[in-house]
C-alpha cells in the first residue's frame, strides 16, 4: 500500500485506523516510524522510511503524498472532500 490513499474517498481513514495495528494509545502508523509523545487516537501515513515525531496530538489524520501534507481531525474527515475541492480551485490538480 502506497501513501496515496485518495483524500476524497470518504470513510477511508476511519476504516484504515480500525484495521491497522495500534500502539497502547490507539495510534496507528503506516509506512513510517513514529514517535508519539502525549498523543492518542491518531492515524499517520508518510513516505516510506520517514521518521515522524508527534507531540500533543489527539484524534488526527496526518497523511503525506508526493506534493501535499494533510492534517485533519479524524472526527471531521468528511470535510476532506471539501478541502480537495478548495485545493483544486486554488491550485489545480497538481496537488491532488
């Protein structure tokens, strides 16, 4: 599985968090090494072999693609579709 999960596909992140192994604080990491400090209930996916340090983040999606970084509250992932529309309007398809 690559890092490009299609940010406009609603439901992907909640499902991904559910099926991914998690640490003792319910944090899920894909394709990266992650050091969570005082952080709970997050899902993080980055480029292969990247190290991510996250402090004080609770209930977020953190996702990287080739040209974009998304940081969004998990409980508001339905808004990602609107974010994608806004990015396309302002910057074109280059970042989607």
